């Protein structure tokens, strides 16, 4: 807590210096098209289907309120049903200092989920995976955001904590390969610092300009067996106007893990630590060897941001490709079918529609354990999506993407990038 207070106080001081030194330096940037702190109230109470690659399908039972009490604060309570069950509570943009210092809170309690666990890190041709039966997946995220110059300059401090338990490992057909008794439990904890420069014409729905975000995540060891490493992520986004209202978006993303000290990579110790007991079962032994090798790679090289899921390589399940290093390039053409200010109130859903978009996208990405092997192997996705943009600051998104291993459909919120 002392570190958080010191960080906030340093931002308050440095921002005053920056504001004075940068005064009058933003004339060359695109003017903001809209109010960057909308307070238009909105709500949504509805069962909404979700499709999350690598997790499954089901319904969110959503209670959502946007810009509560005439402020920028959004709140949502979600009951998760279907392939995963549990609850999520989230509050965004809680104004600590109006339009300047914002807090974000995320709390998750998942008591059942089946998660794909791919056998090999890197970009091996094998798409085989095992199923992890998760009986607990608790996550908390607390973030402070300090923003200035109409959201053009943003600083973030985030603390993550994640606890989980697994009771079964099954093959793709559902046959039990390993039954943990007691459950295998684990936890991770990390702190993340980020700076984001947003030199576009709108924070929510940009049509011209560029963004850059640099993120530092510290991943200290939870136990004596874990590696000690940090991760640096670089995110470049360019928005190029096309025709009257359309936009071409280009995204380059790079993530690199930097290991300060490797963890315990002794295979026998890892088998004992994981609690695996395969005996002479050949299928179980195969899974055991794969889990051990993945653990060795993680402890020797760290883990960069993965590929697959809702943001990068959308035709692949969540965390499909993992390694010590990652790079990604994506292009998306957003066809703005309508710019409008159309209020709607269907009792369970109230907001103001400001835009409808069709998006066409193509993506290519790579992961590797070492930096000199990056881009040696790649995977790609192409697809199309629909977006509904609202005045409350929400973007409702549905994408379908196709790649070398088939197609995936995602129904979720917010732009991918």
C-alpha cells in the first residue's frame, strides 16, 4: 500500500510539471471528436451468450450500469453459466480525482471450468490438447489510472492475484488421465506498470492518429521452484482514415520475457511437485512428459503474452501459442455504416447508439522460446466482425475468424485493439 501511495503522489507531482512543459504542444495532434469522459447513463440486464475460444460457450447473466450517478464509473455483475460457472464483479473508472485519477476493480470467482491445455509450447504443428477440469479460478485485479491532456497521456499501476485448483486431467475425448487427490493448487501474483500515449481523435472509437503502450510486468517467484522474471510488452496502433468515415487499423504487438533467475527445472522434482502418479499407463506418461517439458520451458524462459483468443489470432483458442517471446501484426478495416445519435430503451437495455461497424481483419503472429527464433514459424487468421458503438463508452463485438486449425466465433465487449 505504501508503494501505491508513493506512486500516486509521484504522478501528481510529475503530471503538473508535464502539463506545464507540454502546454501548447498538442496543436499538431488530431482534435478529439467527442467528450472523452462521457456520462451518458446506460444499463443492460439480460442473459447474453458468450463464446470464448478455449473456454467454451454459455450465457452471461448480466447486470450492467454505465456512468453511475452521473460519473464515469461503470459497474457490472455477471453470473457465468454453461461450460464455465461462477461470478464476476467489476467496477471501471471510479473517479478518485474527477477526470484525472481513476480506479478499476475486478473480482472473479469461477467454481467450474474446462480449459484447453496445449501439449507443446511454441508453434509446433501439433494442435493436440488436454482438458484441465478447474474447480476454482479466483482472480483479483486492482488498477489505478492517472490520465491527463484529455486522455492523451495515461499511466497505469495494476496488481494481479490468481489462485486455482485442478482436480482432473482428461484427453480430448474426455477420458480421465489423471485424478488429483487432493486437488492440484497453484497461485500467481504480479505487479504491472504501463504508460499509454493516445494521439488519436477519440479515446473510445479512433478514426485517425496513433497509440503506443509500454507495459512492464514484474513476475516474482511464488515459491522457491518458480522463475524470477519480468515481461515487457510493446503495443503500436495506427489509425488511417479511409473514404469519408471508414478507418484502417494496423497493430504491431511484441512481448518479451526476461529471466533474472531460472526456476527449478529438474524433471523428477517437477513430477513430485505436480503430484502426478501415472504408474505404467502410457497415455498418462505421455501427458506427464508434456507437462514436465512445458514447466521446464516456463521456468527457463519465462512466459510472454500468449497468442489466441479475443485479441490476437482470433481463429485460435485462448492461450493457444505460448513461449518466452511473441510478436504479432494485425490489420483491420472498419467500415462505419452509420454515425448517429439514436437513443434506445428496451427496458432491459438502455443506451444511445452512436455507430455501427462491419470489420474485416487479417492477422499473423509468432512465438518462440528464444528471441533469435522469432518469426521462424507463424500462424495467421482472417475474419469479419460486427460492432455496435454507444455513447456510454461501450463497444459490443461479435467476430468470426478462420485459420489453419479451423474457425472460432467470439461474442464479447470492446475492440480487440
